[in-house]
C-alpha cells in the first residue's frame, strides 16, 4: 500500500488523544483488477475531450465555406483519424454497456404505488432503445429515410 | 500445514514516525482464515501486534483489513487463496491509531449525521392513532420491508470506505455505508424523516459526490450494495427537485 490518501480522509471531528498516522491507500490502486473497469471508464473522458476539439474544428470549417468543409472531410480519411474514430466507437460502446449494467439498480424500489420493472427488463429495454436509435440514425445517414 | 510470510504494518504512535512493515514466518493450517494467521502472530510470536476482531463469523464487522491491497473481512477470507507472502495492512483511507487498528470516530460521526433512526413527524401522543390497535407497533408489510431490507444488512465493517476512490480524496464525502443507512430509513414505510434528511443528502459531499465507481458494492461482504442506495438517492433527489418545480410544497416524502 503506502501511498498517501487525503490527509483529512475519515478524520475524527475532534482529534483523538493519541497521535494517529495519516490515512494511506494502495499506491498501485490504478492497477488493481477490481478497479480497472472504473479507471478505463474514467479514461474515456480524454477521448471525448479530444473529439470535442474535432467537433469545434468541423463547425469552424462549416462556417468557412464549402472548400474548407471539403478539405476537412478529406483530412478525416487520414488513417490516424480513422483509428481515432474506431477507438471512440469502442469507448462509447464500453461506456454504454457499463452504464446499462449499473442503471437498473439505481432505480428507486417504488415510486408511490408504482414499482420499476425487474432489472433484466430495464436492461433489455435500454438495449432495445439503443439499437433502435442506432438503426434509425444509420438509416438517416445512409439516405434510406428522410 | 504450509509456511507463509505474513507482513504486518506496524505503527506505535509513541515511537514510530510513520507506519513500517514487519515480517513474520507463520506455520499456517490449510483451513485458516487470514485472521487466524494474525491471531497466531499475536498469541505465539509477538504480543505487541494490535488488531481488532470479535465474532469470527462475519457478523461484528470489526476485523476489516487490507489483504494484499484489497479490503477484506479477515475472518471470512481464506489464507489458502494467497501465495507465500501475504501483506496485511490497516484499512485504507482511515487514520491509523496503532498497527492494524484504525480511527473510527470519523466514520461514526458520518453515520450519526444521516439520523439513522425512525423519525415520526407527529408528537408521540398524536402518533398513537397510527399504531396497530392490539400490538402497539407500527405495521409493515413484507413488501414494504423488502424495499429497504438489503440496505439494513450493513455490519459497519467499513470495507466500502476503504475501497471508495471518492472517500480517499474528498474528506467531506458522507461515504457509502452512511448514505445507504440514511436511504434505508427514507425507504422505511414507518419513517417520516425524509424531509429532515433532505439537506444532509443534498448538501456538499453527499450523494452527488459519488462518481458511481461501484467499488463499495464490489467489496461489501454483506451484499448491501451501497452504490445502489447512493444512486437511488440521487434519482430520488432529482425527482424531488422536479416535483418541487411543479408542485407548490415540493416533493419530499
Ligand atoms: S455497506 Fe457493506 S462494506 Fe460498507 S460498512 Fe456496510 S457491510 Fe461493510
Ligand atoms: S471477527 Fe467479526 S466480522 Fe470478522
């Protein structure tokens, strides 16, 4: 262990009579198997941060006229961009799956006389909505509808 | 019987500047739990080692320690699950009083702050009318009990506090077990104290400090699932807030 936690973590409201050693936490916490999914989940924030920049760049190009837009679209064919977008896709799927897994148990056991449906049904409904929206968006982008 | 090296964190507040490690060679029986090895050291090798335990059957919640970096109830954790070297440390995120003994007052203070008792809105005399006429108790159906039973199974072992990354970084965070307990009373059909707990649950360092790491629930030996309680409380808070926008007297129970 032996890494420092926040020195005030779980401190008593008034100091005890004997001197206590400051709280510690495992210095290898980030590599612990149990916490790995959470660390990966948090790390995806970096990807969304980067893709926000790309979004701003594309909006700028859109405002700068058709030529700038075409050049921006052309630059997205670069293998680095393609790899980045694939990584983003994987990370979005990962975040969605983790969120869907944890979502059912965050439902209150009852709201007045109403009870939420059982966890597996909520879980299934989330996937149905997700796949439905994805299919709809794909159809729109492919020009099949709208 | 197999020999293992048990590494114990030692800290004597009168002598040590900071915690240090001490190794002991222990002849371990195959059936031993981790606590048995620590007890063996205390009884047979070094009587100065300090640790807490009581029931030896995962009920009292006092034997929580870090075993190879993971928060564990040592009376429930088989020693045979570990290699030849086992590192036993005091619970992470708690001030260390001595060796494997951590400071509990901060935890108890957080516990108390959620008012973990049944609060009735009316005065006792007035409340008599809601009592069961023969049994003189407040009735509760099995279904109503089921709404909160899981959250009432906590044994105060504090493993969830040791596992939580927010506890490690935000001293004001109420933490998993305390929020689960407060939520347990808010869900209790006999309780009318949700409004009193309103600010405790919505202020700084409360439910919205939780980043849903879910670590508390992963390590909880009693399947209390405090992460579920915290996130149900978040959900309830948002619903109350929304009700407060549309209903004249807000949305608390
Ligand atoms: S919620 Fe679970 S891990 Fe936390 S103190 Fe209670 S029993 Fe222990
Ligand atoms: S000794 Fe009581 S829970 Fe382990």
